[in-house]
C-alpha cells in the first residue's frame, strides 16, 4: 500500500498569483494530495444559475501541473446566501424550534427537498465538468455530516418527511401504536398526520418515538449522501469519500460508508482532548500538548471498519485550533507522531488542515502549515520529515487485529434516549473497553453491528449493544472463541421495548438480568479480586457459571460455554483483570504498555508511539516525548 500525504487548500481565499508558488512548495514538502472546493459554492455560483467555474479550472490545472492530485469537494455544506432567499424554509430548526441561521455553515435541513434538488444540480455541474479531469483523482461529498449538532432538524420539512418515513415503515397508525406502546399515557394516534416530532413535550417523549426519529434522521443523512454519490458515479471512476468527525454518533456512519469507496475522518487530538472527552484535570494537563493517547487510535480503527479497509485522515491538526475551550500548541514532534500513528493503523493518506492559516473568518486562529504571511509554521517541517521518512519506511498495510470490538451507532441513540443514569454514554463505554485492550498492547479491529462472521477473532467484546442483529446473533452462536457481552447488551427490542424473556436472552447463555441500577459519581460496587463497577450495575440470575462476584457475593460476570455476560460497567482495574484472563484463556499474548504509550502492528513491523511528556522505556527502546519507533516483526 502506497502511503502519501496531503493538505487542504482554499485557492478562492488567495490571490491567483500565489497559486503556482503554493503548489510548488506543497510538492517540495512531499505532499501528494490537495483537497479543494468544499466551501466554495458562493464563488462557483455567485447568483442563481450564473456559474463561474473558470477560476476552479485554473486552480486544478495549476495544482495538477505541479504533480499534485486533487480531491474535489462538493460544496453543499455551505449553501450561499441567495439559496436562503430561494428556499426560506430550508434552515434546520433546533429542538426548541429556533432556526439554525445563515452566517456560519451546515445551515440546512437534510429533509428539505428543494435544497436537495439544488445540491443535485451543483453536483451534476461539477461532475460533468471534472469527472474525467486527469488531475481530479478523488471526490469528497459535503463536509463533516453531523458536526455542530446538525443531524436532527425539527423543521416542517423534517416533520413531513418523518411522517412519510413512518407511513412506509408501519403501513398503518394502528401498527405504529402497537409498536410504540402508545396505549401508555393515551398517546394513540388515528393517522400519521397526527404525529409530530418528539420535542417540546411537557416531560420526556415516548422513547420509541424518539428512537424512530433518530433512525429517520440517520436515514436522511445517508440518502442525502447517496444522492450525490449516484450523480458522481455516472461521471467519474475516481474514488468517492466523506470526512467524518471524532465522536459524532448522531447518524450511522456504516450506512453512509456503504455508498462510498473510502472513509476519512478529521483528526484534531488537542481539540478533542479539551472538547470531547470525559477526563480528569490531571489527565488533561498531562496530555495537554499531545492529545489523549487512545482517542485517535480508536477512530483510526473505527473508520477502517467504516471504509471496509480503505480510509484516510482528511484533516490532521498541524498546530493550535480555534474551536476548543482552550487551544494549546502541539508538543514538538506530535504532528509527525499523529501522522505515523494513522499510517500504522492502515491510513492511505494523511492530509493536513490547512495549507496557509486564514487571516479572516471564523478560523483565523486555526493554524496551518504556513502562517498567514506565508512563512513556515512549525507543522510544515514535521510534515516534510514524514514525507522523507515515507520514502524509506516499509510499505505494509495494517495487520489483522487479535481482538474485536463491536460498535453500533444505534446503541448510542438508544442510551441517549433512555440513559437511566446521567453519565451512561455508549461511546464512553466502548472507549473504556478499547482503552483497556490497547493498554494490553493488543491490535484491535472494530466491527459493525451486522457482522456475520467472528471467526477471525478469538476474543470479541460486545459492550452495550442495545439490540443484537440477526447476523451478529448467528455469528455469536457459531463462534468458537470467547465473546464478552454487557452491560445492557440485547436489553431492548427493535421497537425499544424490554424483551421477554428478559435480557440478554441469548441461546446457550443461561443468565438473566433481573434488575438494573445506575450509580452516581463517587459510588462503586467493589468486585472480588479487585476493581469495581461504576456508573451501572445489574443483578444477574441463572444457572450459568459465576466467574466473578461482587463484594456482596452477587454474580458480576457469568459464563455459559464461550459466552460471558458482564453485569456492570467495570473500572480500568477490573477491565484489565477480565481482559487479561480472557486473553490467557484464548492463547493471546498481551504486551502491556506503559501509561501514555500506544502500539500498532502492520503486516511486517510493530510501531510504538509515546504520548507522554517524558521519556519512557518500551521493549528495550528509549522513546523521548513524541517519540515514534518501528521494528520488524519476527517472521512466522
């Protein structure tokens, strides 16, 4: 696999006389790919129907002449101001009924059919003009679906589309009433036109109603993306991708990815540490300039799964960002480390955001590879170093994982809809399991929830999946290794009801969840052998073997054959013990890593990354802060 670097560039922001010089400097730095166009609609079509594509023709030609490959973005994330005049009702409304107004970006409702038609029109124009351009080597649809809480809209357009979605799903209001349990609180409806969006209710709305609205909203993102992909496919053979964001779970990325060739994500380690992680002050201070040691790796593995093996980093942080509560500069060497970590997890391309820091607009404080005066910013030298190292580094894809973790976007919606405890967050649970596996030095594959084959992995983790799919249930039944489920696994039907027999209701697993309780901060249930349950605890019954008990003698982990059920949310100590024992049983050999150190194997080499602010010894190698080391694996 050829690994290359890229950069995000905005020729419309700069005088045209700069373009050739910029292209030359990009090529000299060892960059290969340049993403352009994703925010340029107002320059592509200044007025309705009046196109100005000549400047884009010239920009693509200049970049191509320098030997650079162009990723051309569709501009639908930033509709121009005249679009709002044409479609005054195209704006999304928030849950309080307030418009998400013009003056920023992503100010559209996915369900507005008039806006969709205009999106189809501009994508068709671009596809017809550039679909066979030799310099346009890939396409990006839109930009960061779901960012800024824009997946769900509470607009009249969304309400009409939701009613139609429900009519197709249930066929009759009577069937919907039964599925939702609308007899409760006299919520029964006589027609689909009586159904509103689940917001502005006196107290919480029916959770089944909420879950269907979330499913609908996710389907709207997928169909919006599919509209563009289908147009592009008619005019180009170049790969099509979308750039997802970190810890965005409001829509099913697997569903969107099914229509794409490549998944990509936008990696901002310092911003995410400050903005998107539950972490104590000591942790944030220790990793202030490096980012969380596991957050990037989790998303690398997630988007490798979404892309069915093909994935990029479309935006890699090169310096301070502008959007987090606090925005420190990276520790010297971290820009290089972040790039190499992505490559070790199988990335084909790492592209930096952005080429030159903007002197205007909302992102004027967001660093690039160049300063606004075109002088090199610190990230440029590190990017160039990676480019040089790539010419000598071994070409090898990501090695298969030793363990697997099932991740399900619908379960994130389920536990947001009915958390039962304020801090029960599905992503947080999965990330805790991932972090524990990574601390053991294991290679991890993330799997979609409809996975039908678990044979490649001797150890599979299924934490918190609300409703197990039929393919996954069949795969679990056939699996010959160890599957660890829970807490809350298979605890809801597809209609968001409690199943009877009671959860987890798995053939062969003689265990029943008799009762659940959520635990507030500071409260824990100690486990025999060390560690404790926090956040969540279940009372387990049944004839399955009790492997671990709590301090009161109750069952904490029960086993039937190759199936384990975990009746609570284990802390880091308990997770380490549970996973270490499971690895030993399955013949896996953990390679425990010091805190703040990550590792990943390619087919031929083991890469180790030091996120710590101090020097550390790993496998006989001294790694400085931001240190990266790779060594050949023994031949089997």
